[in-house]
């Protein structure tokens, strides 16, 4: 009985990551500085305003109890399922997103 319950819980935890890989691309953005991030079935693409685009192969996400983490040699993306406001508009997003790239950490919203 416990094994069945544990398997069910693991399935529920993995659903957000599965949904991201099979649905529309996941999008996130940040302000101060402005940046955009897209995660699709094969690529993570980070684009700073007026800067050089960084595109890496999308690894399998590490699924946690409150989100997903994508770790590559060049960048790490943490998606936490906590409501987020970009601070510049009245728009509310489903997730809080943190991008670490080149020793720099950027915070934004996504979903």
C-alpha cells in the first residue's frame, strides 16, 4: 500500500516537468536587466536585452517538490512554482524563475 501511494506521489510531482516537455515552450522574463528565456523540448535559450544569446541543449529536469531545475555547464535554471510579479506591470505569473549564468544570478517570472 505504501509503495502504491509513493508511486502515485512521484507521478504527481513529475507532472509539471512532463507538461513542460510536451506542451508549448516555457517562457520566462526578467527586468533590471531585461532578459527572456525559452525552454522547449530540446533547447534552453537565454536572451539578454541587447546582448549575446546563449543557447544550450535542454537536459532532463531535476524535479523537486516545488519546481524544476535545469543544470548545464553554462547555465542553471530554477523554476519554483510560486506566484511572481515582474515588478513593472500588473501581470502575475505562475512561477518564480532564477537563471545563473557566468557567475551572475538573475531573477524573473515565468509560466
